[in-house]
């Protein structure tokens, strides 16, 4: 649903910035409605339940004028093993598919897969590294998302040939390891 808020032109501006939404249609503000966003992107879950969860985890905030503002451009569930396992399964599947492709066709057409790894960084540097890598990775993923959303035929059906498409994804990870 957060991705829809950022990508769908009804809920974002021309630069891909999320609009401030009203709670429901007909509130007289002229804004797009959170209820409409939830219906479009969260299936059968009631919009108030979606809002409560996004408020709880700090992804959105209610404004003084009853507007709803997106604070974070990504949602990672804090609880709910099924949700976490679904994300894990997708990420692992994408990684394995990338490795398989690079083993089979890497010399002619490699997929990008890189990492940096150090085994002797002091524990005291981990907090700063996580903060720096997290903010830079998020900013990079947001730039990729913005570019891809401008070329996605679901939101821009006028782009490219109608019978040709390709799935594209990008991700980042962080690993913590402590040694004594």
C-alpha cells in the first residue's frame, strides 16, 4: 500500500512525492482519500485497520487538519511472522534467481549482484555504519523506485510496447556479526 501511495498519480504528485490524504472521500478538502488508497492497494482489510497499523509503526501521521501524511516510504512489519516470512520468501527467491541467472548466463548478460564484506570492523563502528548504509540504501532504492514507476505500464500504460515487459527488482541487506 505504501508503494501505491508513492507510485499512483492519484495519491502522489508529478515528482512521486506522496500527497497528504484526507481520511475518507467527501471530506470537502479536495484531497485524495486514504480510504480509497486502502481499497485499491490493501485488498479486503478495512481502511481503519490499515491506518491503525501504519500509525502504530510510525509509517504515517495524522495532522492537525485531519490530513494523513506518509512519513516513511517503506513498511517492514514489526510483528506477524506470516508477513515477515512472505517478504523473506520473496527476497530469497529473487536472490537465488539472480545467482542462477549469473551462473547460467552471467558472461553474456549478468544481473547486478554485489556486496562488501569486512570481518574485523570494531563493534563501536556498527551503529554509525548501519545509520549511514541504511539512509544511503533507502535513498538509492527510492531513486530506483521513482525511475521504474515512471516506466511501469500499470501506472503509465502509454509507455513502450504493450506486449513486452520485464520484472525488475532491487534490494539491500545488512548483516550483523559479533566476534569476541
